[in-house]
C-alpha cells in the first residue's frame, strides 16, 4: 500500500472519529451515558480484548504467509543458480539451451511474472520457461556417469524450485478470507460506537478527543498493517521485490562470462519470448 495513502486513511479515520465524539459530547450528560462507569469499562474491556486477540492471531497468520513468500522467493533464486551449474554437466548439445532457458526463467520471475503478482493476475499459470525446460530435458540422453548424475540432480532441484515457487505465489493470493475481514471491521465499528457512550459533557473536549482518537488510531493502524501483510507484493515501503532473483541473474551472468560460454537467451529482459 502506498504509505501516503495509508497516512491519509489513518488521519482521516481518526479525525472523523474525534469529530463524531465531540458532536455527541455536546448533548451527553455529565459522567457519560453510563450510570455505572465501572460496569461499562468492564464490558469495554471484554470487547477490546476479544478484538485484539483475534487481530493479533490474524496478524501472526498474515506475517507467517508474508515470511513464507519472502523465503520462497529467496529459495527459488538460489536453486535457479544451482541449476545453472548442474546444466553444465549435461551433454554439450543441451547445455546452452538449458542455461538460456534458466536465464529466461529467472528474467520472467523478476519481470513479467512479478508484475502479474503485484496486479493479482498471475492465477494458476505456470512459468512458460519451466515448461520449456521440461520439454528440453525430455530430449536429453544421458550416457556417462556425470551426465546421469546431473540428470538425477536436476530432477531434485526442479522439485525444490517448484516448491519454492509455490510458497512465493501462495503469499500473493492473500490468506485472510473475506468473512474474517467482515468480522474484524464489525468488531472495530462496535468498539467505536461503544466509545461514543463514554461522551461526557463535563470533561474537557481535548480529553474526549484523545480518548476516542487514540483508540481509533490504533485500530486503523493495525488493520492497515494487516492489509499490507496480506498483500506483500507491492511497490510500497516494505513490499517484496525480486531482489534475490535479480541477484541470481547477475551471478549467473558473471559465471557465464567466467566460463567463456556463449549463451543467447531466447527472451527479452522481462522474460518474454523473443
């Protein structure tokens, strides 16, 4: 989420809640609408505790998904770099093809597929270069021990890469279902309405404003944090970026030059086929 938009939402909700409290305060009796303030405070404590316990659990769930997506992206990038090394043990006829397709896979992840995750349009689509590598691998006839070992190792690395990719993509879909959002917003609104009954015309306006404003500011900031964790692939502050895969691309380019290989990837810089 754009940080400036988040700040505007926070300030706007807080200002609206404070204004509403001050309006209600004008006609409120001295000592608030409650005849027994201690009993009302106890009921408010139950509401607030239940809401923040649920919110804390959901934040933990969303952060776990966020961290899994980050770790998946890093693992996927690391495995791609390892597969580039493994590809050099295949028969010479297929080394350049597999290496070029791996480079295109990495470019696609860091380019067009990352953009689609940010726009929530990736869905269940496969990485086309993963399919292309599988087709190339089917043509390989491993004869020597080194080639057979590389073939077996490639299969293990491919499985690990797909697992890492699944972890990355899982975070892009969000883990908080719509009914849970409804419950959180309903509980938040209930707390704000309950706070209005604490309006007291005998208390200073600034105290009443701080009373309402602090509660609403904390609730809104926590909900904004939850929205950020539930949508980790964004261009805002703290959003996940393809840093690990971009680093892998730089490392692979250095390795290719150091090995004196001549690789012409069949894709552009964003991973689209030429």
